[in-house]
C-alpha cells in the first residue's frame, strides 16, 4: 500500500509542476501591457461600430505613459483619440439631425477634447525621427478636423456661458485663442488677422475666468481685453476685474498699480478711489490719502466720498478737529450719511475729553468759565449728529447709545439720561 502511494506521488509531481508553470505563464501574460497595435485596432473598431469609444480612449491615453513608446506611436495614439472624440460628436450630431434627444454638453465637449488631442498630436508629429528628418504624418488630417469644427468650438464656449458653466466656457475660449496661432493652421485661417474677433474672444475668456474665480487666467488675458474693448463702461469694468484678480492673487504691487491706473483713467468711478483709499488707510499713509482726495476734488468736483475719505485720514492722524470739519462737508451734501454723523459726534467727544484733560485749572481743580463754555459747546455740538444717527438707526444702540449716555450725563439732561440708562441696561 505504501509502495502504491509512493508511485502515485511520483506520477503526480510532474503534473503539479506543469500546472504551476501554466498558471505562472498565464499570470505573466495578463500582467504584460496590451500592445499598442491591439489598442489601436480596438479603437478603430469602436469608431466603426460607434460604441465604447470612451473605453477605447481611456486605454489609449493610459498607454501614453509607457516610456518605451516611439514618437510615431504617440502621435498615432493621439490622432486616434481625436478620431474617437469625433465619432462621439458625430453620434450626437446625428441624433440632433433626426430630432432625437441628444446631449448638448457631450456634443460640445467632444470638440474641445478633439482639439486638444489634435494639437498634442501635432507637437509630437513634428519631432525629428531617428534620421533627424521632420515628416509629419497627421498634420493635414488634423488641420482638416480643426477647421471643420471651428465654429462649433466658439459656439460651445457661448453655450457654457449661457448655462453659467464658466470654467468650461473658459476652456473653450482659451483653446480657440491658442489654435488661432497654432502652426498647423498657419495660412489656413482668415480670422488670424481679425483683431476684432480676437479681442472679443479674449473678453469672453476674461469674463469666464473671472466668474470661475480663476484669477490666474484673468491676469493672462485681461490687459488685451481692455486694449480692444470699444465700450468705455465695459473697459472700466474690466479694469475693476483686473484689480480684483491681483488682490485675490495676493500681488499687492500690481493691485495698487492697477488701482492707480484706474483712478487716473476713470476718476469719476468710485471703485478705484475707495479701494485705493482703503489701501492707504491700511498702510497708515494718511497724507497720501489726503492728497488723493484733494486731487480728485479738483478733477471731478466736491463729492461726499472725497470729504468722508479725508475724515478717515484725519482720524488716522489723530486730528479730531479736521475730522469734524470734513464730516460737516459730507453732511452739507448728504445730511443722512450715517458714518459721517457718527464720526463727527465721536470726534467732538474726543475733543471734549482732550480739552478737559489739558485745560488749565485753579487750586480747586476748577477750569475757567471760558473753558467750561467751550467744553459745553463741544458736547452740545456732538449731541446733534448723535441724535440724528439714532433717528436713522433706532435699532443700532451699540453705536449711539454710549455717546448719548455720556452727552446727557455731562449736560445734566436728567430725563434723557435716565432713558438712555434704561436702554443700555
């Protein structure tokens, strides 16, 4: 019995080894990447049958990472990927022609993808071969594809803008601009020298990038868009967009330079002035802020915004007297200006505090009658804007409550003081 079992083991051992070898070979074969020729054949089949194009495309694009590929193979893969995109586009186009339901986004997106593949293919296709020769195989075919779908590329961008898909729209317009100067279309585009069209597409690129919050793309295109914009109000808006972009990119130097240019070009537009004043205030550049306000007052004329900005600069300098004077200039032109009312009241109260602390006093620590009258006049002057502010903003007691409490206390206005005390509690 033992002998029989021993013989069986001997006979089975080679069979087991054979099975293991077979399994190893199978696993090794499965691990090997599919040959490019096979992938290309599968892609052509997908195009012919109008099915599984996206799957075939993915296999091809994944194969591009193989280091052993030749430039010729890379070019063929990219060209075939473009054909796969064209195949999907043709399918959607046929549905539209037959008045069947079709996917508009897919229809346009396939054109964008096709453009990308064609231009990438050309960049590889023009590389020298092993003999140092440049013999593009796909340039003519690629050129024909780009020209065939060119109008739809621009239409795709417009469609995406209409549906507020701004990031996608930006890609369409950028691709259109890039392809205008692509070598493969040299001598084949009438629009290449059409500066009006180029300006328009650049404007829509900037517009889309701004709405997509792609500020890096905004600054790449906005200067050219400004240069070619014939409508003054839109040109001004583009200059505001440029300032906004530089601010979000954290480039303070270019941000300030853009604001300065905006103020010089459009002095009546408050966007540039107010933001530049905010910058001067943040940097404690009080005198520069005052100078800017004076310059615009001379160019444009007196405006409440200029005087209020000056009041802020004087407040920064600690000059309460001129803060009150500037707020008066604001209130003369705009009596209900809430911030000017508040700033005037606070400035007068600050002046009262300073005077009370610095006025000469006799041995009994009493100030002169003249100083007391002056102090009373400051509190009475502060009362008017604070009462008006309360009338305009009855629910904002955090702003006018404490100042009025202090005024009523000093002026010995008992009834009003008691009311304010109840409110603050």
